[in-house]
């Protein structure tokens, strides 16, 4: 056990150094990408996916995706989604998949009409391949991940390793953010999403990744730290990841991370004995107090702007009419497109062109639900029903997956503010389909 603790501590230090080195020598981000892929391939060949190593590699890719995009380490924008699909198919080659996962094959088939229509309807000025790949890679990645994960049995130790693999590269990104933009008050002059505090990259994606990191390290502290020193280490990482998440001024990722934690605690409380319930209540109390101090410090460091941001006010403290940063208008145009084309939709990738006709400029969708309806019509509606109903149905016979609702909530909330721009919502959704053996029945 001591060796395991030492290994985990060493991994923390290594990933702190990775964040530092890539800040000092940005070109190394490309080598980092090559290393992750090469390591994954070698790891798979050596282990033959005996203990779901495909999940661990995919989890690491999900954790590192935004960091590599931010530092231009990815040669292809959607590379992480393709790599997740590659390694999970690699894993199925060794360990197969459940025959009951056919429901997600049906989901894949429902996407085909929209792809065909999009390929025929997109204008000559549009790069058809890129437009379709940008919009469809997320759902396809979700389907592949879901087929791999559907009722696949994993142990609590494997979940522990998965959370570590997801969280470590997010820690590297957090260190990079501290170095890229020290938390000087001068950069916080408005209540808009802050690119400066997000490594010069999209705050929405950075916030989403950091929110996932919040959940990973909080869970490691709560369930997988059997010494006070380990609890303290994970809580420190949790605090600094949360702090940088707040400073992006992008609310979606932080709120999602908090929601995941709340659902985990509620599930644990429901299934715990009275003695454990009292301990959980104490943890909740201290968490609220700690969150209060963190929030107060964040308000101080941002000149009060973060408080206005979450209250939906501008820099002068006036209430904003637009509550979701223009996303309402985007979603409205997609619902209009669905009403006009309720059967087959307007085609994958076409919604940006359709929106240009309506509001005068192209804007990518932020909401996967309305995008699915607009692009795929009734086929998209049936696909969404499959995605929402299946995990909740499996929960009836999968009570030991105490993470199921947290994973499902991450997907449901993320696709409403960041669509499937990253591989994270696709992969995390699939984790809700795992059959977790948290208790040794023997």
C-alpha cells in the first residue's frame, strides 16, 4: 500500500512538472501528444485489455484534450475523439462487448440520414468534411464508448485508476494556467468569459475540463484516500482546480462539477448506515465552509466581477437581459429548423448556414439537444430518447454504480452549454453504463 501511495504522489509531481515544462517549452505539447498515443498503444499490446486498460487510456485522453488544444499539441482539432474511439475499439478487439448494447448501434444508424442530407445540402463554400465531422464526431464517439461500456463489469479499484487517469492531465493544465496568467486583478475588468484566465483558449471548454477535474479529485479525497495525508493532498488539488475553474468566468463547467459532487453525496447518503451518514453530514458542512472561503477569495481577486457574473449582471452591477450569453437565440433557430423539417432535419453541419440566413452570421451550436433536433429531425429525437432513458433504466439493476447519476448529470448539463465540442461528455456518459462492483459480494 505504501508503494501505491508513493506512486500516486510521484504521478502528481510528474504532472505538475509537465504543466511547467510545456509552459516554458510550448513545442513539447506536440511531443506530449505523440507520447500519449505511443504509450497507449504499447500499454494495450502488453496488457491485452485484461483490466479495462482501454478505459484508462481513454480517460487520460479525455483529461488531456483541452490542455493539448490550448497549447496546440493536437495536429487535428477532433483528434481526441478519434483516439478515444480507436482505443475503445482496440479494447473490444480483446475483450468484446455486450450483445445487449445493440441499442447504441440503433443510435448510430439514426445518425446516417442526417449525414447524407448534410453532405448534399451544404453550400459549395463550406468544407463539407469538416462541417460534418465537427458536428457528428461527438455523437459517434458517444456511441462507440457506450457500446464498449454497456454493462461491462468493473471494480472499485478500476474506477479509482480511471479517476486518477482523468484527473492528472487536468492538474497539468491547471499548473499551466497559473503560469500563463497569474491571478492579477488587472485582468478582471468585466463579467464576460475570461480568455486571459483560460490560457488564451475557449473558457467554456476549459471550464468543462476543470469541472470534471473538481469531481475527480473530490471523489479521490472522499472515497479513495485512507490516510489524512492523502486526503489533504487531494483536497489541495481540488481547491486549486476549482479556483482556476471559477476564474474562467464560464459558469457551466463549475456548476456541472458541483452538481456531480452533490449527486454523489446524495447517493452515498441514501445507501449509508446512520454512522456513515453523520460523517457525510460533517463532510458536507466543512465543504460548504471551505467553499465559502474559496468564493470569498475569488470575489476579492476578481474585483467582485465573479459575483456579478454568477448573478448575471454586467460590470456595473446591472441585470443582463440575456441570461445565457446568446445561446437562447441559437437554440431558438435550431428549434425553428426542426419545426420546418420535422422528419429528416436540415442535415448535419447545415445549422450554421441556416442560422446565418436567420440572424446574419454563422454561429456554432452550444446545445446538443437542439442541434440533434435541427440536424436529424425525428431521427434525432428518437436518438435523444435512447440516450436519456437507457442509463436510468440500467440504474434499476445497477445500484452499486454510485457514480452513475454523477456521470449522467455531467453529460446532461455539459451538452446544454458546450454541446459535444470535446470528447468528455461522450466518454463520461458511457461510464454511466458500467456495471460497477463496489462491494465484494463474496
